[in-house]
C-alpha cells in the first residue's frame, strides 16, 4: 500500500441526501413560522383594539374632547387619541397610514350625538397576502371579527 492516497470527500448520493433533508425540514417549518407570525399579528391587533377602547372610554369619562357647541363629552378620533395624556397611542397608530404590525387601524365616530356618543374601531389586515382576520370593537367592548376579508360589523362573530 505504498503510494496509494485515499481522498476524503462527499459522494453525490450523500450530498443529495443532505439537500433533500434540508428541503423536507424547510417545507415543514416555513408554513409553521408563517402561521405563528399571523397568530402574533392577530394577537397584537386584538390588544391594540383593547387599548383603543380603553383610551376612548378614558377620553369620554374625562371629557377630554367635548363637543364645541354643547360642551358634552364625545369620543375622539384616532389622531386625537395620539395627544391623550398621560398615555397617548403610538405614532404609527395615530399618523397616516395608521398601520402597525400588519394591520391598518381606523375609528369611525360619524354617528355621535349629544345623548349617544358612539364610535367603532377597525383593525383591517394590511398584509399583501390578505390572510388573517379583520377586527371590530365598539363602546360595549366586544371584539368581533371576519375571516373572509370583509369589514367586520356589530353583527360579526365575537371573539370568545
């Protein structure tokens, strides 16, 4: 055995086995990662809507945004909530385009009256894939959702 050298290298079969194992692991883990990311974004949207609801109730109870004519308490807009002391909402929520963690937020206060101030807030999925739920909250504090991409309303399914 004088003069023979043995080369140590991977064979083509060994390389194909390693590559196929990487592909199998990737096909299993990537969808799981995307589902967990979607779940985290939805949880953040629900928490943000709860924060908006609490801020709205505080503003109404403290009469922070009274009606100019009647001086009665009214619910503020999303941008007005950005000025609320002591805990204003983050700028990404109160400044256009009002997007945070893959959701676009809005508050509708058009139907307010002196005797019945009201609002509803929406968190609409703004991800390019369009997958995920859309959320809704009103003064009663029940978060509702849709899964078909439509805008949720007071008649949508509540979160249990």
